[in-house]
C-alpha cells in the first residue's frame, strides 16, 4: 500500500512539473564543484534557497542521471528524496511564505552539457585539454542540479576546484582564488543577479587574457590561448567599440559586473551568450588574413546583444524566441552599421530578405511559433525590428526598448509585453505589424520595395539590370563600348560588380565579357575572390591574371585559385604546389589539407616525400585535431581512396563525436565506406 501511494504521488508530481514555478520560487544556488577530467566526473554540493508560494507537499530539482545524492533541509534536518532519471523529488510539508534551504551532495558523469576535450590524449602536440559547458535548452541539469524551466531565475554562485595549472572561468565576478591543496585551487565566483539555469557556464583550460574597460567602466575580459597572442587583436577587433555602441544604442546600462569572452575547441555552435560569459568557437580565433573572410565581429556583437535580450529579459516560452534571436541579430547589424556604414547595413538586410524569400516555399512556419526555423527567428526577426523602427520612428523605438528592459529586467517576457509598450508610447495600433511580421509566413514585399528605393545598388540587383547593362555596352550604333566595371556601375560596392561578372561568365557570347572579367581582376579583393570561386574554366589568355590570385591576402581566394589552376593547367601543377607549400590557411587548415591532397594526386611531384605527405594528411584525422581539420582530412582521403585502418579507426571514433554536424558527416561517410567495402 505504501508503495502504491508513493507511486501515485510520483505520477501526480510528474504531471505538475510544468507548474512548479507557481508553487515555489528558487532564489539562490550556492554550488561547490570539483571536476575530475580523466574520470569525466563531477562532484558537487549545492545549497538552494527558495520561497514557497503555495502550500505543497513536494518540490523537485532537475538532475539527469545523477548516481548519488544526500540531502538535508535547513542544514540539519534530513529530508526524504527520490531519484528518477530526470529529477530529485523532495517530500515535505512546505508552507506558503516560508523560506527554506536544501543542501544536496551529489556525483554525476554528464553525458551532455559539460564536455571534456582532449583528456584522453593530453600529450599529443595538438591536444588542448579543456572543459566547457553548453546549457541552452534544458541541459545544465546534466551536471548541476537546477531548474530547467527558464521562468525561474536564480542567482548562481559557483565555486570550482580544479588543478592549479588551468584557468577556471564562470559567470559573475571572481571574488577569490584559494589554494585547496598542493595541486588544487578553488575559484569562487559571485553572480549577484538572477538568471535562468540554461545560462550557467564554465570554461576550464590554459588561457591568457587581456582586460579593457568600456566607456562606462565595465571590465571586458578577453581570453586567448597562450600560443595565439599574435591573433588577439584580429580576433577581438572592434570589441570595445561595439560594447560602447550597444550600451549607448540600447539605452540601458550593461546589466552585469563584467563581460568575459572565451574561445573553446570543438564547440557546438558559433557562440553562446551565457550570462556575463560568452563562450565561442576557436575557429574564430584568426590572424589578419583570415579576418577578411572569417571573423568574429558579427558573432561577437550578436552574443553581446543577448546579454540584454535573452539574459536580462528572457522569453517565457519558445513562441517568443524571436525576442532573443531577432533582437540579437538586429542589434548586431546595428553594430556593424556603426563600423562599416549604412550601405553595408542595407545590403545585409537585402541578403537576409533573399534568404527568407527563397526559403518561403518550404519554410512555412511563422515567427511566433516555437517550431519556426533559425532563419525565421534570427533574420526575419531582425527584419521585423527594422520595419517596426521605421514605422514608429527612432525616438519611440529606442524609448520603448529602454522601458521594456527596465520594466522586465531579471524577469520573463512575452511578445505583447514589448509591443504594448510601443503602442502606449506611440498611441498606434500594431495589429498590421503583428499580422505581417509575426503571424504571416510571407515576407512583406512593401518592406523590400522601400529598401530598394533607398539604395541604388540594391535597386540594380533587384531589378536585374545586369542584362540591360551588358546590352548597353555592346550595342551602341553597332560599336563596342570600352568596358568599365568601375565607372559605369554604382561605386564602392563589390556585390554589384560580382553580379555583372557572374552574368559575363555565363553569357560568354557578349563581346565585352572578356573585357569585364579582365577588369574584375583589377578590382577589389572581394571581386577577385568572386572570380576565383566562379571561374572553373580558365582561358589561356587569362592564365597570368588568374595566377595572381595565389598572392591575394585571402585564404578563401587562395584555396579556390589553387584547386582551379591545378585542374586547368596540369603541366604547371608542380609550380603551383611549390608556390603554396607553406600556407596553412584558416584554423581548419583548408589550404594545407587541399595542398596535401593535390600533392598526393600529382604524378611525379616530390616522389620521395609521398609517404610523408600521406602520413601528415592521415595524422589530421586524429582525435586531437579540431573537428574541422579532421573533416577535411577524412573527405580528401576518401576522395583519393586512401582510407587506411588508422583512418577508419579515427573515423569510427569521430562517429560518436559530441558535435552533431561533424558526427553526422562521419556516420554518413563511415556507412558509405562500409557499404562499398563489405
């Protein structure tokens, strides 16, 4: 009978989990954590302070697959608790208005959310032992007993004990770093303000840092690997300028005590806006050359904007997810507008609109739907804000955003909380805006037309004047007009030139097509890059000009040019390989891995070094390398039909990798290889 009653109680509790925020308000979590990387083990003790809002006979903490726990109520009284795969349930007659503390000790071996990088092979030259977290969704409870419901905001103060040779970075302000024993230090962080549990974060590794102060006095802590000191400036370029701009533009002071940014290896996404601690992929740690094609600027601004939109005010439900991603995307665009100008901003909006319109046939879920696509949440959300600002005016928009953030700081919000403020301020009805941008699956054509009217370049692109331009240049009283990408097109925008060049490359029967292409080689870097990427067949009279692309300060240009030259001019393959043999490329070694693949496939090239080249490419499949390097190596070795037992072993290991995109690629390739070689 007792078992039956407990079972019924558990069923009732399970059904009411979603409503716990109506019954209890968790206020503070003080956590002491020790992490054992070789065992992938977390040992912790947490003290939760909470207030009861209604009389209840049970509460719970989210805790996924915890293997051990002991609990006490108010530091002394033992309290009955029950473990499930997902929760720790506490049975007790909790009384409305009372405050309680629960002390919980635990051990767990997290399968998600906290990732151990390179601890299996710490002595490999490429190994970079790290630990980092990614909690967005409902994942923090894999390593820290917490509340997955984002509507319960809690002050999380973490103390983390780890080996003294590493740095421990967490949310909030570092208030002490104490010696625990000869090899262990304890890092104590104070958060001071509440946040949703998915924003709790840790990053542990070997780092140096530089600290700047914003115009308002906020410490900006920018971390980097010791070996990457020469990449620091190009990685964090414009960081302070963007921080100062966003704080002024938003009109509400940055809400946390400091702002930290930490690159990590094999991250799941581009970046994550944990409260006061952005963790981002070290693929964005770049030198000056890589900066041209792949930089951290937009991600940097996007994650920073989230500190207000998402962290300070948080959605109640996924229906309102655009209040996070749409706002962050929009304010990142505004930061780029400040840095790169109005035309850059307008062209980015235009590019977003084309992505949205091109996807409309299959992407049919509106913005205010938790199942909407990332494209909708991010880019259509940004467009919605751009149009709303245009509708109500700068002053009303900025004042409304300021009031919205102040009214709901450290709270949860819905879309109407924001729109109602604008309606009250402007005394305007926004029903048409709601229908056009939030509820409709179509992209409002009126917004695009207005953008076209405001920008000559976009008007050129949108109204397809390329063919007219080419006809005009070839039919003037049957005479050929001297080509000029520079004088006859809108100035200062490579995008228009690239469209004209694209038409010229396709429609080679135009008499001036070759003249246009030759002029393209004289143009800016981005136009030369477009030629490198688009011209697959290289005419002999353009060979010298095309070869000059190998000298451009763009790893993307060099990669495309090297491959295309190698394909088009077999007699000169050795020359191209010798010219590029010392270029590595991006962090994914895009040029080096391509170079090795081409060297292995070039008959007679440095015959004595064939095995050395092969071993290098094979070595890049090792788990110690960044997953992007490994992906390139797997792909080239497969195309060359040079899959060895070592490569196959590494591919099998990679098919269980924590990064789902890489894991999916490896599973597909592994299946292909095994099917072809039964």
